[in-house]
C-alpha cells in the first residue's frame, strides 16, 4: 500500500512540477476563465437579467471548459517521448498511474477554480463569505466527477490523431449530469436557500462521483491495450 | 541454469500484417545477444514484445527478473532535469538510494548536466539519459534498441562499457543494432531477423565482425 501511495504521489508531484515549469495549460485555462466570465457578464441586458441569475451558469461554464484545457494536456504529456511506456515498464499498478494522473488533474482544476472564484465574485458582485463551505463542497463534488471521467477519456483519446478535438466531443455528454446538478446547487447557494433544499442534488452528485471514479479506475487498464 | 528471458514460438501481427513469426530465443545470465536486421524487419517490435509492452499474437514470453528498456524515445520529460527524470523513475521503482542517481549520472557522463532540463539536451545526451533511466533499478534483463544512435565516440565507449559491466554481473542483454562491428567486442551471440524469421541466435565467440556481416548479407540476398 505504501508503494502504491508513493507512486501516486510521485506522478502528482511530477505533473505539478512540469506544469509549474511550463505554465502552458494553467495560463491558457486562466485566460479562458477571464474571457468566459467577462463575456457572459457583459452579454446580458442588465435591465432584464440580473447578474445573479446567470452567475451559477457562468461559474460552471468557466470551471468546466477551463478544466478541459488541463485534461487535454494530462496524457499528451505522457505521449511526449513515449513517457507512458516508461511508466508501464515499472512495477507500479496501472490503477496507481490513473489515480496519480487524476490527482494531478484535480490539483490543476482546483487551482484554476481557486483563481477563478475571486474573479467571479468581482464580476458578478456575489457575496460568498457566508456560504463558502457549501460552495466548496459542491465544487469539490462536481469537480471530482468530471475530472475522473475526463482523465479516463484523456487516456483513451491520446493515441488518436486529433486527441485535443476528440476529448471535448466525448467528455461533454458525460459532464451534463454533474454540471447541471452543480448549477442547481450553486443557484440555491447564491439565492440564500437552506442546505436541506439541495440535498437531492447533492446526493445525485455523490452518486455520480462514486460511479464515475469507480468505473474510470476499472476501465483505465483497457485504454492501455493496443 | 534457468534463462532470465525465455520466448517460445512468438509471433506478432498488426492487423493482417505479419511482423515476425515463430521466434524462439532465450537469454541466459551474462549473455549479450546482438539482433541485426534491415529496417522494418520487426526488431523494435520484437524488443517491445520481449519487454512486455506488446502482447505477442501467439507464443509466450517468460521473464525471470526485472526488465529495463532503452527505446527510440527517451521516455523522459523535457521539462524535468536529468536528475529529476532519474529521481522520478527511481521513486516508481521504489528506490530511495540517492547515491544511485549520482552514480548513474557519473557512469554515463552526465554528471555535469544533472541539473539541466532535458529539453536542452542534444540527441546524444538524451540517449545517455535514456540509458541511465533504464538502469535505475539495476535490471536483470536489459533490452536496448540501437543504443549507439546519436552517440559520439566517448558516448559509444560508455555504452559498451555499461554492457560489458552488466554482462559481467550476470545480467542478460539483447541489443538491436545496425552497427554490429561496434558491438562485436561485447556480443556473445547474434541473431538475424530477416523476412519475419529469426536466424540464430548463434554464438559469436572468436568470430570476426566481418564473418557476421557476410552471413547477414547472404541472408538479405536470399530473403
């Protein structure tokens, strides 16, 4: 078990170091986040639609598509210099490789979300101080769902010629259920509704988390077959 | 003595395209097998099958020990330094001995460039790093795919020394090469992969490189 954990951490640390050195995915994701948040804000008619009405959708469109940049890069990094073969030659269990890559993606997406939230507050003039724990909870749950399935699909498409185009096409249908749930919960959080009103959606998100994580871990090995 | 690597009736296809057929070979301790063959003969594919990266279409491959592979690509990360690349590989192999990395960097002549990102390496330096990476866990079986590519004369000598040293420590090695004359001093056997079949392996003790080249040319002519 210690070897498993060590391998997972080694992969997360390696991915974080590579991203820290290059910053390509993070900067792209942040530019994208700023663009989406600002365009959606200025595109509405302020006399007809309040900022609060579109805020939940804007937040989750930003999170989802900014995360896609990182997910796209996840296994392209392993394709560079055939690094994936270097991983496969080691005694590290295949599931540890997946969990490590997923951990790296979660770290990346969490960082993008962390930087996007203040921008979101700034643009949409929402107060999150009182409901921050709830927002963090729903963000963590939805992020886990789409990062797990995104990591799996990233591994699946990396060997195709148009990996960067294929990933969004395959991933977006899987994102609809968790992101719809996240938008619903976020809307209620921003409207100041009680937590009890959101329990149904939160349970649904928890079910997606369990299903997506378990299936992704189990199916990862199949993506490595020739 | 039980061989470290044993392949029986191995064949490999990609779709309908046959790469090689019914190959059997074994690698014992201290053995250095040189694999020669023309471009596209399937030498790299055979090495990948022996390493376990590809499944054979038919046949079996048994490995009795850890495997290291030096392939055409470095299997490293450009954004990491040479030392970080080796440290990452070491962690995956469960090796915590930091001296091992220093020793390998010294052995392959990269000690001065250990802190340089591998993106800035020349092809020869990248090749040296790939060799160090394959050696990080001191493998029982080392498979090398054209390891002398891109290497200058001192680099070539370093690789030949590494091969000799590993064979002296009872490791088993298979080396794909187009430069048998450079490998003649360290190879103990030679196999000719021509037309999808393996001729040999046969011992090369005391045989001049020229004799191997002659046989190789005649096999190519009759293929």
